C-alpha cells in the first residue's frame, strides 16, 4: 500500500483520516495475505479518499504564491518610492 504524504494527511479531516487509516490497515493485511488483487481495490479507494487533502494542499500553495507575489510587488513599490523621493530631493538642491 502506498501512503500519501504527511502534508496531505495533515490536511485530511478527522473522518477522512480515520477512514484512511482503516483502509491502510485493511490493505496492509490483504498484502500480507498476498491478496494483491483486493489490495489494489483498497488502494484505489485510498487514492480517491485523499483527493480533497491534495486539493487543500494545492490551495495552500496557491495562497502562499499569492502572498509572495504581493510581498514582492510591495517591495518593488517601496523601492520605487524611495528612488522617487531621492530624485525629488536631488532636484530641490
């Protein structure tokens, strides 16, 4: 059975995580019994179950990217304003 990442597991709701853990336990048991045909079905269910967590992780990444973009724009704006003040001061002299 393939586990999902710790980041995705951290974004699963409590019911999703409980179901995930139960499915992983069942899948592990099936694999120990060499029932790979059935464990593949359980793995497919796990893959479906973790999709909301993956989407939440993607959204966190997009939000972080937006925040970084806003920060860089603010930094450029403040640098531009500082340059304009410097030019204005030098014109007054």
